[in-house]
């Protein structure tokens, strides 16, 4: 509801229009923004601008200003590892990562917030790797003056899930690498996997504690897996032998080493013949040959999640089919691309 009032009586009211200031040869622009809450300190400034009356929005009981609503929602939406920065502007506020890690979104809660009307929130995709200070989301109140009940409901939804957004820190893991295959073991061909995996491991802050070569032999592969775990490996990566040829026995070696909860096959291309199993609490990954020929594969999607402490099951990997098709762009821009980002 608009009202025209003398500036002396406008303190605490919401400005319904921009107020322009012109200083010859110095400045021409907005001195006060629409939506600004008039303060006692503003009166002298407004008088110098020749203002005697202002159009203001009267605050009805049970309603709050857009900027106050934005701050209230931002505080509720931020879970562990997420914060907000800067002053709200026109009811909008930015949320940022407070630490490096994996960005997580409570998608169902976010949808419920956006169903309320008069408030909104938009974010990066779930499972997006971020650095400290990266913008991860933004929220705003849509009307200038908003019903407090709507804001309170958005807060309640966020609090029910411990915050709509969070960033999970990545473990600095010790990783064992096992390169399988007779042709590599006997030095008939040079291995191409090790430098690729070493780079991807170190990029996320982990380290390889050793590299072993193993022939296509179930017992040898099982032995190497066990030895790495005994040496303190938090994760074991195996390469090759993940196809369907008779001598592709890597997954059998993982199982013989004690691998349980085995998931072989994934709804992602490249990476359909990926495998993950657990020897106790240690994840053992079987990476197919596509890891050599493609810059980004299922390994790049799942390795950060494993470092974030997630234990993956069949349903989660099956759900990756939505968004799980890499387009093999000539200039790869992952993770700023659709790959691995379902709804």
C-alpha cells in the first residue's frame, strides 16, 4: 500500500521509488534505492536533495521487507560448509562455499521452497566440486514486502533437513593403484593409465602410495588388493580387465580379496563397465579402459563423492543414467557441462 508522507515521518518506512542525486560535474545517479528503509540519518541527505515528501510502502503487520526476508532465508539454507556474503540487494543474497569440497543439495527441500511462491532459490548442481569462495546459490524474496508466514515456512523446510545446501570436505586419501593385464605386466606395451590416475588423484588433494603391475591372474590381483589395504590404503584403484573377454578377471580378483557389495556395470558413458566393491570399509574401484581414451569418465563423477565419505549403492549409480552421457566435446569444460548432472 503506497502512501505519501513528510520525510520527517518516513523513518522506518520503505521507499517506494528511487531517489536521484545530481552534483554538477561530480555525480549523477541513484542516492536511495527503491526498497530502502528510511533511517534517521537519511533525513538531512534527503533535505539537501530538495525532498519534502516521499512515497513509501506501509508495512502491514505480519509482513517483512525483502532484504530482511533474504537474510532470514539465507541463514536457514546454509548448512555445513556454506555461508553467505555481502549485503542483500533488492531482496537477493548470494551463498558461497566456506571451504573446498563437494557441493551437496537437498533437492526435494529446494523444490518445496520454490513451490511456496514469493520466494525463490537457485543453486549449482548437486555433487559439484567447489572451491572456498565459489558462489553456490542465490536466494531472494520476490515482492518488496513479503508475508512473513511464507518466509517462516521456507525456514522450517530448510531446518527440517539441516540446511538446503552444504559442502562436504574431501578426505586426503592414500590410494593404491593396480594396473592389470599380461601385456603391461610383461612390458609388451607401456602402461598409459598410471600418469592419468596420478594426476586425478593429486588434483583432489590425495596421494598414490604405490603402483603395482599384475597379470590377468585372479590370485595375484587379490593379493595386490590385500597388500595395499594392509599398507594403509584408504582407496584402491584397479585398471583393465573389466570387459567380458575370458581373460578379463580383475573383478573376480577384487571379489576374491574380500570385495562385497559389488556393483558391476554403470549407467554412464564413458564408464559402463565400471565396478565398485568394498573390502571392509575400503572402496575398491575397477576402472575400464575408457579411462585412457576419454578425458572425463564415471571415475571423475564418483571419486570426489568417495573422498567425501559417501558409500555408493546400486540405486545411486543407476540414477546417474539421467545426465550420464558425455558429449565428447572437442574442448572439454567439465565440470561446467551437463555430464553427470541429472535433475
